[in-house]
């Protein structure tokens, strides 16, 4: 018994007197006790080991623990085998005694030797009894049958125990010696719902780039369960067989060596589900484990992080590791999808391996070492359009090349928008036979389960309803609350007109909401924020919002309700359906809509399960006529895979997305570009639009065509030289341009 006493002058005397009475009471017990009063220095934490009130013998009365016989017999392997051996000897002895008492028969007499031999034969070989004659005495046949059955049951138990021991030994060897031997593979550490999206993007990227993909997944989940999830997500058996799975901890160096981490081509670290701080710390632990193995990997390592500061911590552990913070880019893309739908769809394609992609290739890889201008490189490019260049000097940043007389030098790399890498360098040499680029993908593109449409076709069909001009005094409604809402509002404010209003409704209290917004609310220049407290799934709360006066309604989900992707998606879908019903006049007792132009609804979804379900459900197909589903996790993981394969392309897209002095993607009408009046009937050839864009310092990468029925149709073409197969564009068609001179286009865009 140790008594810790404070040495503070005002309390020491009282506590010693009280505890001394306790010690005196305890010492009256007959059991030997070792009692020590220890004084602790509260300032330094030192212990006075010399202050002893009583010290007994250290070994006297020490308690020892012993096996109980039944625990040893039944609870240990040695005990179980010993029990079986004892039972076997008892059966042999009892069988020999019983046979001796029967007097024997013509085959075995009643002597001790032959009785024991009979007992052993009946025990070990139950078929021995069948050799007895049918005319033997009943007592002889009964004795043989009883001990034969007893021996049969015993052998089953003994063999079962032996088989179980051997199975455990083999499993132990498999766990200790099993490994995945691979070289030049892609190693994914961690299993979440986002892992399926990463694998899907990697498979599509490998098809576009024309190289063989070898995927290895190390996760703490059961390998069979992970394979089952892969089989459900991918429709083709070949894609499922590309992935090898091993159960283990990504934070354990031994498990990392068993998946050949040192010889990997690239390593992707995915954050675990749960709180964001814990997920980032787990990514740092995994990076430390990679650095601690005997041969640390030299390949690029990318880790998913939720806070920008964690990227520096990961890079400090391994110089070839970097943390990818893509959530802000996804939020920016979500805002552009809401405010500039055509531009948002263009970025959604460029940021993934589905549809058109951005590649960064050197002049040597393109076999264009003799070209000196972008004009010459574009003329010799067989498939694709050049939109930028990365100077050979690493210290110089990437630039957008919009003029054909821009110069290129040996060592420079060109940013090219193309459908696949194999088309850019087909036949081992570039040719001057251009083809439409951003067109419908081939049948090799991944398709969600239960859908006959590719992801590109789904994006194409959902673009037909998004050609709306901006209005002065826009009203944007946000249903739900996200982490980092302040930065999102600042980005949204840049795309609004002066006098706009942002109405937010979430279950978070108004005080907490204002605290989380902080100084961001005061920095808004174009808009003001109006906050409502209410449930995002309540029809009564949604009916209080000015839904019919909104320009766009963004349904983001509410982290205060649930952070689980499936539950959050269910809440977003329920809110979108309710808002659609209110705007359609299905609940006139609560809300009577009155609008000239129906507001757009942007619904944020996260789970791959929801992504698979949306295209195949007939109800949701009808809902998609009015609701755009933005798959945040899919876009985030697509950016993640782009960063892991081509970091320069990742940086190029991020700079282009934010629309700064680096460059921007804009959309204008054909009539505005050619200088004609809007509404004229004269069509314009695609080649003329390309030439006019080049003369103005812009690059045409696509257009949104309107047919004779005035039904918008989304399509993209890649600046082809031979446009005989393309129909002329009407003045109402919208052109997609990449430009560095946004000021020159501002009047046309407006």
C-alpha cells in the first residue's frame, strides 16, 4: 500500500495525520502487508524513497498462480492430446478385458496377447468386425461391434484434432511467409469507398495510356470481402482480376514489405474513414512506416490529406512523398458547375480519365525535335489540341499557349488535350491527319453497373439543360453545411453579380454557423449571407425558402446529421426530391411556385454505391432532367490519380480551374465571336471559329451545338484542320475557349 502525500506546507500535516490513522487501521489486519508512505515533490516529481513507515518482507506471502487440471486438459493442445491418449489406452485395456471374458472364438482366443491384439484391431480398424462368421456367438459379435464403434468415434476425433492443428500451422506459415512479389506495380494503401473510385480511374487511365496495369491493395479489411466489393463494382471480369489484395496494416513495415513496396511504380495512400485529423495522422503514420522499412521506396508517393499543412509533414518524412489536398479544388469545381455548367462539365472531363484528358509530353516523345512554334507542332499533331507548355527549366512555371506563334524549345513539354495517349503517338509518329478529339469515347470506357450508357454519355445528356445566362442580383440557395463553408462562400462570391444573396439552411445553430464562417462573411464583396436553421429533409423547412426566385439550388448534405457517405447521400437525395416536388407544384398547400426560369438543382453525392445506382434507377433518370448529381468523391479521386501519374498536369488544371492570370476556360456564343448579331440564321464553319479564336489569342477546345429543334446537344471537338465532317455552327451555339486574355472576352461573355 503506497500513500502519496502532498508536501505543500498548508496541507501536508493534515493529510499525514489522516493517512497515519488509516495505516494504523490497516496494520491491525493479520495478513502481512508492506506499507510505504511516499512523499512526492509536486514541482519536480521526485520521490523520497527513504521515508518509510513500515517495510515487510518482499517475498513473504507472495501469491502464485497454478494450472487447474481441467483447464490444462481442455484448454491446451498438449492437454487435449494427453486426454485422447488416456482414452485410447482405456479403450484398449477395456476391450482386451471384455474379449477375454467372452472366451474368444476361432480367430482370437481369450489369452492376454490375443485379447489385446483383438482390442487393437477393433479400435484402429472398424472393418475388422466384418470378418467374423455369421454363426459366432452373439456376445462375441456384440463386443466386436461396440468396441469397433468406439474406436471409429475416437479416430474421428483424433484425426479432426490433427487436421485442425495442421491447418493452423499452414495458416500460420501463410501469414508469416506469404507475400505478393511484384515489380513496377501500383500499390494502394487503405480501403475505403473511395478506393473503388481510384481503381476505376487507374484502369481507365491505363487504357488511355496503353500500358499494362498491375494493382496491389493492402488494407486491414478481410481480403475476401474486398474482392467481393470489387466484383460488385466492376462489371467485367478482366478488370476485377487486375487487382491483387492482401490483408494487413498499412502502418506496419513488415506488411509493407510483403506487398513489395520498395519495387512499386507508384504508391497511393488513402485516408481512413472518420475524423479528418485522425485520417491525416494515419497518413503520416503510413508514410513513416514506408520510410522505416529496410529499403524505402524511391517511387512517387501521394497521400490523401484533409488539411494543407499535413502535406509538408508528409514530405518531411520522405522527400518523394507529397500530400494531395484536392477538396478545395472539388469545391471550386462544384461552384463552377452550379454557376457555369458548361465550363464545369469541361473541367469534370479534363480532371478524370473518362472523356478528354490532358497529357504533358516532351518534343522528343512527340518526335517533333525540329519544330519551333506551336503552329508547327499543332500542324503535325495527329490527335489533340495544344493548350499550354511546360518550359524545360524547372524553375519556370507552366504557361497557357493560345497564340500559334508561341515558340517552343528542346526540353519543353506540351500540354495536349486528347482522348487517349495512344491516339497522340499512334503508329509511333505524329501525323497531320487530325480527327475530332473530345467526342464520344469508344466502347472500352467504363460503364456503371446496370447502365447501357458510358459515364461520358451520361454527362453529355445531363448538359442539355444548362445554357442559361447570368442575371443581375442572383439568388443562390445552399441546403446543408460543409466543413470549410467560409472558403466556399468566398469562391462563390467571385461568380456572383453585385447585390446577390446567398441563402443557407442547415441544422447547425446560427451562433455556431456564424462562428465557423468567421471573417469570411465580412470579406464577401458581391453578396450577403442569410442563414436559416432547419432540417434539410423537412418539407416544412424547405417550403419557407424562396426556391422559385433562386438562380441555382445547391444541396450539399449536412455533416451535423451524418458524416457517413450513404446516409449523407440519402439525405441529399431526399432533399432534392422534396425541392423538385415543391417547384413542380406538388405541394401547393405549402408552396406555390412562381418563376419564369426553373432554378437548377445541384445535388452533391459521395458514395460509389449511389453513383452506381443513379443511372440504373428509372425514377432517378426522370429526376435527372431537373437535378444534376455531382459526384464529389469521384472527382476528388480522379484528381488524385492525375496527381499520382502526372504532377505537372495536376498543377496545370488547378491553375486553370481557379481562373486567375494564368488562364481560364470561358464560353461565348458563336455570334459574339464572329461579330454577328445574335439570332441571325447564317451558320459559321467550325474552321472559321478556330481561326478567329487563334487570331484573338484563344484556343477553341469545344462547343455546345443547338440543332434546328432548339434542343441543346453537348459535344466537344478538338480544333481539327479538316472539318468537312462537322456541320456548321449556328450563332446561338456556345464555344468553349481556353484563353489568357479574359479581359478581351469580358464584354462578349457578358
